[in-house]
């Protein structure tokens, strides 16, 4: 095997990783500018309409299965598995936001 071929594969792998990292960073900046609390404790809504907070770190899933903008994870309110999406805190009434913040999914030790 030639060193040149190995170098090309390594370069392609590095380029793909860079594209993913930049895409994640740009997506996070755009989401935050649109008012989503991405990058920490984020208010999310499950498919049944339950609101709760979860740790939402772009590009990382420790408690959920990432499916693009959605995540499959356990809803602590309805005690079921569901797709969840972030919710803009500004779109919620103060009492609804307070209720969502009282319900947090499983914490990471």
C-alpha cells in the first residue's frame, strides 16, 4: 500500500470530521439566535405535548438517540419513550415554563 493512498484517506477523514464539526457549530449558533436554549438545560416537548427540561448538547447524546433535530428519549412527565424537540422558552407562558423546569429527565452523574 502506498503512503500517498494512506495520506489521501486520512485527509478525507479529517475533511469529513471538519465538515461535521462546522455544521454542528453553525446549527447551534442559528438555533440559539432563533431563541432555542441549545447547549445546556433545554425545554423540550414530546409528541404527546408534555414539556420538560433535558440536557441538550449539540452533537452529543448520552441519554437519547439523535435523529437530526429530534431525539428519541424517555419523557419523565408521561413516563413513555417519545421523539422530543426543543421549544423556545419565549413562546411559553411563565407558569408553563416554570412547570417544564420542574420536570427534568434523568440527570447524568
